[in-house]
């Protein structure tokens, strides 16, 4: 049984709302009938099962996925919206996912989206959302965790998460009035620069904040997840240690701090060799399964786990064991 901890989906009522918008997140149909969702940077082809839960469940079945924790992708820019707009979307999303959970109580769970423009109200909405069936945590924008200083303002959210033993997915995403935006479409190879080079760099910075500072010490009952194997950390850990041991030999190197952290990463979009390296760096108990919520991503991730030269025990932990502990807290 596979549990997908990184699975994006939008209910039909929100897709219809997004069709009425003039600014991102906006759903539109091009001249040849292809449906896209416009983001603050770039556009994303809308999967056909968005809005259709039966099709999503069939896709999950085809790929051996029993359970999914659904969320709105951080790159859609929900969290960057003005308060009233973001709050309306957040409430509709949590309520829609809760309704689905009641219909499929063992299969579908959700992460709340929050109106980051006002963190007091965001915390109140998070507290409310965690009180409805099926919501196990929240998704937060990664740009809020690029440094310890920027992370501090999210403590009201983590206070609520600690109260409910909740799960937090720190996902690539922007903040209200964010000046740190990814590359736009007017440069060469914009997609490659934006959704790989820039994204992985930002996730790496999120990991440094969460694993190498004391930010999470006050929240022992909160589980935190970063996507895409924690950015470039598995591949740059030797470089991090090299610099640290050369210049601060009296301190524990980054590999020790990261290895001893409780932050989880998911395997979304990464290949078998990448997963093998991540198991070496983090340990299998720190990795969960993720697909991005697409048929292609589901097949990619399952194939990568199957091909990875890691133990069967490690594969079981990644595919379901680690995620099951998170789900069980909210049954």
C-alpha cells in the first residue's frame, strides 16, 4: 500500500472560481482547447483529473497508491493573494477535502491552504481547518523559510500545529508582496531555470533553515516535510561539510545536523540514483513518497523506488511506513 504525501488537486468548485479570475491563480482554455492554470510565474497544464475525484482515484489505483494527502500547489500563488481572496479559497478547499474524506475516509486526506497576508487570521483558519475531518496539516510557501529571520513570523502557525500534532508541507511558493520571485518567461530556458535550478536552490535554503537552526525545537509534535528530496542537499552535503570542517572544525558539520533533524523529505520527481543518495544522507525513516498529483509523476516515483538499490525495508518505509505514522495521528 502506497501513501502519497505530495499530491496536488483542486476541487471542481474552485476550478470554476479560478475560471472567473483575471489574475493568477486563473484557469483558462487556449485556442486549441488545452486547459491551463496561470501562476505568478508561468502556466501549468491542468491535469484532466483535477476536479474529478473519481478519475483521481482511478489514477491512484493504476499506480498502486491507496492513500493521498491532497493540497493546492504552492506555485499557484494562493498564499500570496490578498487576505479576503486567500481566506475564501482556503475555506472552500478545506471544506471540500473534508467532504471527500468523509466519503473516502481511508483514501483521501488534505492539507489546508492558509491566508498568509494576515498570520493571525491564518492561524485561526488553520485551527478551524484542523477541526474538520480529514485535514491533517497545512501547506506553507517556501519563500517564508529561506532564512531563520523570515521563518520567525510563521510561529503562530506552528503553535497551532503543535497544539494539534499537525503536519506541515513547506512547498515552493511566494509570499504577499514578494520581491524574491523565480525567473519569468522572458529569459532563455525559463522553465528549466525556474522549475529546476531556482526551485531546488530555494528548497535547499528551506532545509538549511529547518535543519540547521533551532526554529523547530519548540514544536516536537509537528512533522515537517520538504519536497523534491530537500532540494540539492543530498548532492551538496560533501561541499557543505568541506567548507564547515575547513573553517569551523570545532563545530558539528552540516551532515550531522541534517542527519539528526526530524525534517522529512519526499521523493517527488527524483530518480532511483537520487533516492539512493538521499537514503545515505537522511536515512530511510526521513523520506516519504510523493508524486505531485499527476499520472506521470505517480509512475515516475513508483518506478524510481522500484529501481533504487536500497533495502526492501527502506522501500517499505518510503512507500507507506513513514507516512502511515502521520496519518494515524489524525484517524
